[in-house]
C-alpha cells in the first residue's frame, strides 16, 4: 500500500484494523453477519463448523455453524511470534492477511508480518491438527518463516499468501502486494518451505512508474491473490486499487483464468494479468466502498465469494461479505451486490 495515499496515520490504521478484526468484542460473544467487522477474511470448514481467520492481533478467529451467526474465538497467537518481532522492524503482533488450508492431516495457516507500506515483510506458517478449540488435540504450532522480502533486494512484497494444490498434487504459494505484483512459488510437499530447486513465476502485475525508488510500494496497485479451481480452470482473483481508507477505499476484484496453475492467466478479452489485464468481478457502489481482498470456496454444493467491504451506511466500517458465487455459461464468476 502506498504510504502517501493513506489519509490516516499509522496509529489510526492500526486501531482501524483492530476494529476491523472484531477485537473490541469479547471472546464467546456471538455476532450477526451484519455486525462482523473484519479485514482480509479466509475460511475453512471442519465438521459442521466454519472457521474464519482474519487480520488482527495474533490473527483474529471466529466460528459459525450457519455463516450467519459468528462466535468470537481466541486469536491464533497469544503473543507475537518472536522470530517475526526480531526480523521485521515495526511488527508487534498485528498480523495480516492469513490463509488456511487442510493438507495431509493438518490445518496449515499462513500469515503476513510487515509494516505498513514497506516490503520489510515475511510470511509465516503454523499448523494445527484441528480447528475445534474444545478438542484436546487443539494446539497451534508455529514453524516460522517461509519467505522474506528485503528492500532493494526484492521487487516484491512477502504478504497476502494463498496456497493452492495443483492437479499433480504439488503445492504452490501465491502472494504479493504492489511493487512488481503477484508471485507464485513452489512449496515442499509438507508446505514447510520453498521447494528446491526454486521455481518462481510472475502471474499478475500492473504498470509501475519507472522513476520511483525501489523501496517505494509504487502505483501498480494490485494485491491479495486467491486461486480457485473450477471446471478445469484455475481462477486467479486479485484486488486492484486501494483499501484501508474507509468510505474512500477504491478496492475492486478482478479475475483471470488458466488451464495450468503457473499461468498465463487471461481475462475475458484474452489479456494476460501479467500484463495488466483482469476482468471485473465486483466493485464499490452506493452501499459499499472498496470491496476486496477476497477468498473463494466450495461449501456444501455451492461456491462462495468471501471478502471485506466498507459500509457506506456506517461511515466506511469494514464488514464481512459472504455471497454465493455463480458462473456464466462460458465459465466466468458472477457475484451480485
């Protein structure tokens, strides 16, 4: 995110993100969907319970059995991971944009540690045999860093992870925010580290002003990748433009698709997302500003679009969005607002 475009201070942003994650509420409190404030939501379903993970101190967690009433759970981390505190200047436990996936008998949680508008960032990884906090086996085990971005070394930002398993059973992590866009890297079968020899791909980017310093996030405003498999294609959803400015947020979601996980991802007009393409899925309207940072799931015979959006009726408060996602005859996602 580009620092000078923000209209609030870092302190205000931190406070806003805490409110977005529901952290002003009490553990065990049940909220209706319209009450849930969140940022960067992802989900997993275990048994008859849905679990939501989102940006927040220690990673915010909620649970629901109906996608309508949400119970506040304990955060993933009671204390900030020490490896990240030591590694990332300015990181104090406010943890961004997680992703969760069940793989080989474990729930894997990937999370972002960073400072606003900088690519002094890292993506971490934790596992748990269950998401049910009442289960005696419930325990998050942190495995530390997967990747790290370093200013002037890397023209990418190690935040916003999403994990996808390809048709051959190979795991990949896509991630990125601003700079040179969205990357894809192969992981080891246990998801614990980058596979060797390393295999990287650039799968989405927007034009960036050449004269900007490498440490500047830049104006190629794309982030929050999520890859969803449907009917023989991999669909790459990304968020264009700017979040975190309340009613002034301009976030919108675009998509492209590919027959292979490594791309190229093409939009409806055949433009590559790696060359600035992308077909619009959702954008703001009179009721919602800045709809974005989405995830997508197939639950109980239906496809769902999950994201946050800023409520115009509530002065730009970020709310949890859950919509059924349908498909056109030629295979493009449709989300109604």
